[in-house]
C-alpha cells in the first residue's frame, strides 16, 4: 500500500504491524528537476505568487530555460487566456509579467476588495499625480504652480501609497524632486512612461507661473491629524 505524508512518498509493507512506513523516499513521488518541468504550468505556478511583475530574464533564470522560450510561452499563455475569455489576464507591465483580473470583471473585483468602501484617489490627488507624471522629476512648488493650489498634503498621500518617490534634489534650489514609481506604471497598466497619453502639451509651463509659488518660501498644509508641515 502506498501513500503520501508531509510531501514525501512512502510504501507500507503488509508485514508492518503498526502501520509504520516501510520505505521512505524522502521526496515527492515522480519529482522532477526545475529544468524538466513543463514550462507553461511552471510559469503559471511562479506568477501566482509574485508580488511585482517578473521579468523574462528572472523567470528564465529561475526555471533554467532560455529567455526566448520563456518569452514565447508567456505570450502564448496570454493569448490563450484572452481567447478562452478567462476572468484573469497575463500582461507585460513595467518591464515584467504578472496576472491581473480582466477589466470586464472590474466591478466584481471592486465589490469584493472594497466591500462597499471607497478607496479611490481624490480628484486633487489625480491631478497632482498627472502633473508629476508629465513633468518629472519635479518639485512640490512646481507642481503647486501648475495646479494653482498648495499640494503638500496630496503629495504626502501619493508618497504613502507608493505612487511617487523622491528623485534627488534640484541643483539650483536644493528642493526635493519627485517622480512616479514602477508601482504607478503597474497600476496604470503601462510598460513605460513613453506610453502615457499625449497630454503634456496641454499643461502650462511651470516656469511661466511659478512667480506666485517661489521655491524658497516654505508652504504649510494641514493634514488629517491637524498638524502642519513645512515643505522641504
């Protein structure tokens, strides 16, 4: 009689009197090396547990396969899911591959995840994020100049959500510069910033309106806790 315990296979001989495994293999029955596994199911298994998009190079190294074979298998899987009308999709985003729920079922996913609670960015946050995306790297005061209002609190929200990050300082003023993150690309479904819609020409040049919000003057913003913070 055979069985499986703790991931290992064993055979129990009929002569055993207390049901103790007679032969222990120490490994799952029929276990294969990584390079011997069927490629597409192996890719699916790995991509089910990634926290961020996985690059073709990384997947090829982990699965011990040529990158070209991995790239081809990923695209075939993506095409298969689309053709079958599955509720999930495999997409190349921010330089790597990851599973996403299909847009047609966004309402179902939102209902489950939010459970009636609104967790979307405010209009002010969306406007600020757009300015950063098209003018990056950019300082807070320049973003405020484009929007015409102080954006300190909104920038803190975007930083906390991982949509923007610090990108050094401006040589002339020493002001902190900000740019969008890979998480921003992932959430937007973009491979890179070059896929942003052509909206930049419609934004005013910050230099033309920056007189009302000079970099050297500290700005103040009251956050949710009631504390004020000086812009750096």
